[in-house]
């Protein structure tokens, strides 16, 4: 990665736009969560690029070096922990590596792998988002003077939620067991937390916590699939 072009600050950050000049690569499979990050970057002055899996992220990183990388730990083609370890060991190193997850214990795993910071999901509070990123930056990259911590909450596009449901529905139609179902349960759990959708979260959690060969697996899977279809048929409610 030594010859990759770095996307650096082109102007100084300010109290109102503390991430001005930064380019942030977001490695996130959920469009709903990605839209929340997009809005927070927009209000903070940062540019955003997105990768939806490890393969796509590595392709991005082969042609440019962002100011910061936010990495979801649960991705469709592997664990974000692996990418965090790779980026921490690379020279020159990306300036800021940040893990993101809503799973218990994930922060410890991300920091052990080499992350500089951690964003717990759901990500919706603008001030908390800014502060985590700023805490990973050297002092000369931070806005000067006092700064009022913003407490605004972002609201992602409901169409992004719908697109996530379409993605999950397609996978559920093709699979009823195995690693793909484990991924779908984790994926829908994350989307449900971000959308504050308790019934969907409960169903996804129940499926994720099942034991292999559990006789109730088919029932739980059908319940989750039914909730996904109900949300696809109820776009106007979002």
C-alpha cells in the first residue's frame, strides 16, 4: 500500500464541521446504517465512500488511502476483525481505524485487533459519532478552540430500510440453514436495532441463538421471514 494516493485534508476543520477535509471509508453491509453514517459525515464535513463487504473494501483500499475507515464487524464474506488487523499491520497505516458493532464484547475484540476506536450500534447521535472519530486523530487534525458537543439525531432514509429487507428476503428465499442464515439473523438484528424495530430484533435474536438441529428452527425462521415480508408490504408505515 506504499504507493497509494492519500486523501488528505484540503482545508481546516471547524467547530461546526469538525471532520472537514476527511474522507471516510465505511465498510458496512446495511444500507440503512450506511445512510445514517452518510448523514453524519455530511453534517460533519467529511466525504464518504462505502464498501458492503471485505472484498469491496480491499478493492477500495488498493487504489486510495482514506483518512479513516469505519468497519462493521459482521460482514457477508467474513469478519471485520480480519480487516482491522490487516490495516493495523499495513505500512503506511490508515490514520484512523474504527470498529462498529451492536454485539456485546465487540469493542474489546476490535481494540485487541488494532482499532483506534469503536462505534457502538445503532449509530444515530451526531455528537457521539464525531467525538469517537476525533478521539482517534492527532491534535493537529482536530478543530481548534472550544466546541459545543452536538446532540442531534440523524434519521436514515426509510427506502434504505426497505432495501435491506429486500436483501434479507432474497437470502431467506434461497437458504434455510447454514452460515447464510447465521449471517441473515445477524444482519437483521443490526438493522432492527438501528430502526428501533423490537419485534424484528426479537425474532432475529431468537434465530441467532438457536442450537444446531433445534426442532424449533423452522418455526423461528418462518417467523422472521414473515416479519420481513410484512415490512416489505408496509413501506408507507416507515
